[in-house]
C-alpha cells in the first residue's frame, strides 16, 4: 500500500513549530543562566550597548508578585514608548539554570499584566521578567531578575477576634501563615473598622484596643499584613482578611429579656388603665379612718348593739298653764 506524501504546507508548519520550540528552550536557558544574581536589571540594544544596574529611568513601572495561591502576576507600564514600536513580554521561573515555568506574549499593550500559574515554588527560585521593544531595525531588551522571597505576598492575619468589653473594642489576631518569620516585629498591619477609608497602621502587635466604643455602632473589622522593614521579604500588602462583624451587647436582646418585656408591658398597661378608671384607687387600697357625725355618737356610745336601730327617746314634754277669765259672770274671780 502506497502512502500519500504529506502536503508541503504541513511540513513547513512542523518545521516552524520545531524551530520555535528550540528558540524558546534556548531563550529559557539563556535567561536562567543570567539569574544567578537577584534584584538586578540588564539592558541590551541593537547597537551593542549593554548596561547592568538601575533602569528605572527607562522603565516606568514593572513588578512581579507571587500570591499565596501560587499565581504569579507581572505588570508593566511603558507609556512613553513610541507609537509604532512592538512590545513583547517573556516570564520565566528558574531553579538555577533550569526553567521551571515560563510564558511569552507578543504584541502586548504598553500598560498591562500577565499571569502564570505555578505548580510548585521554593524560596531559592528566581523570577525573570524580559521585555523586548522593536521599531524597524532597532530593538531594546530589558531583563529584570527578582528573588522569589522578596516577591511572595503574605496571606492575611489569621483568627481575627473582636469583642466589646468595658466600653472598649478589643481586637486580637494571629500572625500570618508564613513559616520563615515568626517574630512579631517582622509584620506591619493595617486595621480597618469600617471608618470610610480611615485605617490604623500597626507594627509588631497582635492586639489592638479602641477606647470609647460607640454603643450604637456596628463595627466591621478586617486586616491585612506585609513584611516590615525590620525583616527581609515582600513589602506589598496582602489581601484583606474576611470581615468580622461586632455589635454592642446592648443591641442584642437576650431571650429572657424579650420574655420579661413581653410580660411586663401588658402588666404596666393594665395598671395604668386601673388608675385612670378609678380615681380613688388609693383610697380603696388604704381607706381613711371613719369619723361618724355627732347625731350617731349616741348609738355608738351605747354597749347594746340592738339599740342601734331603735328610735331615740322623745323629748321631755313641758306643761303649759293657760288662765281663762269670764268677764260677765265671774267678774273679779280668778281660777
């Protein structure tokens, strides 16, 4: 059986791919060989001029940060780059002379970023960020080498706890999960309590007390961390921690208090109703001592209770004598 020859275009594509892979491997090897020293910057151009040292005057901004989830993000800014110039970016993570991970991107924007997901990382790895700018027959290349430890962003503080006691807001936390620094002085913290952009900066502490806590306010506490200047590491702020919500104890009613209020309010309303309906309520509870009138004293002073309903004895009858004179028959006589 005779095999059909492959089309020329297929062979050409395979050849280009093979050459591209060899160029990539060669570039990986060349860049990793230059990464023996960290925190350096190299510049090369088409005129043969080479420079080692500070290139911040030519590169406006560039940085690579490795986050706790092993995502490497590199960003750059070349706002002054000529309009028709082509910019390409190449990132490589090196372990000595060997490239562990790499990614290239051609024709990128003057301001942008690219991410690379790592499968593993060690503190002695190096990060290489390579820029190539070309215009017509001229080109300029910049190579920046970073140490992994100085680019590793810390995780936020752990186990944040907040409570209000004695009129003060008390906040405690644990150090970030970073095994290479267990000293409190190695960490800077930013504490946000929901003050609309106002944060408190702390160093070398694992607690904070806010005096005179507002009883009517709900506090939303969150924190982030970074390495302080006292220790070697990344000075980029971590992500914010999960928010811890704190309410004053007066704002939360205990079930027993709710039951007491439910029973107490009806009793108070009933008492007020009785007071309004019976104006002499006090006299009913505390009656005055009786004072009988004088006409009843006669009956009360007698010891026989049956005489209370008897009528009083009649008043004494006085005799009235009237003299009658007969003027005609008995003149001068008196009877």
